[in-house]
C-alpha cells in the first residue's frame, strides 16, 4: 500500500491531507497556553513575593528553597516574556491535528467543552500521551459546530472540575 505524503503549498490552505487523502473539516488557530493581562502592580507583587520567599529561605537556613524560588522565577519570566505561539488545529474525518502532531480518533478517549469564562476551550483526553489531555482555545470558533462534529467520532464527557492548580493559575494569573 502506497501512502501519500502531506501536501504543502496551496493545498495546505484548504486543509491538511493525511496518508489516506483525508481532508480537514474544521480548523482554527489556538494558543499554546492562556494569556492573562497583567499590570504593573501584578509584576511588582510577584517580584516582591520572590524576594520575600528567597530572603525567608536564607533566614531559615534553607538556601535550596531560595535557589529553587529564584530559578522558578527566572524560568517563568523567560517562558512568558514572549506571547503564546499560534497553534493550528485541524479536525478531519479520521483524527485531529494539533500543531504538527496528529492524533487519530483511536488515541482520543473523549472530549469536553469548557464554555465558562472568557476562554472557551475544547479539551481532548488522550489515551497514550504524557500529559493526558490537551486544552485548545476556541476564540471565535463556534463551539456548537465543533461539538456537533466531534460527538459523531468520540464520546463527550462532562468537564472535570478545575484542580487546585488550575484555580490558582486563574486567580494569580500565572
């Protein structure tokens, strides 16, 4: 059996082509992660928090804690100093392409929609993936269209409640 290669050029605008010649049905541009608008007070508060925690660690004779806090702050700054990159999402008849990774429906156990708040997203629960789930922000894409198509291919599950880490991320805008 001969496999077709992924098309590049003008055909890519119309949709990606999988080895079986499958064309995408729904596509949009998502982001790597949710971006929050942070003001100068947020930046000042976080710098002050890092300094207080680092000095507290040194005073309590726990220099490794201080080092971990400072390294975390530096890595966070380096990752978030630029904006989130665009992530093309394409849903086809036989799978979902997220960026340059392709997931056949057999690798996706379920999906759910989170329409609460300003950041509407579709969540894919993956079977054999390290992270286990992928959050894709819908932005201007109509969630009813996405749901109507995906429900024919994979089961929809009720969105799990936010974990403590997710709630803190939203609260602290990190």
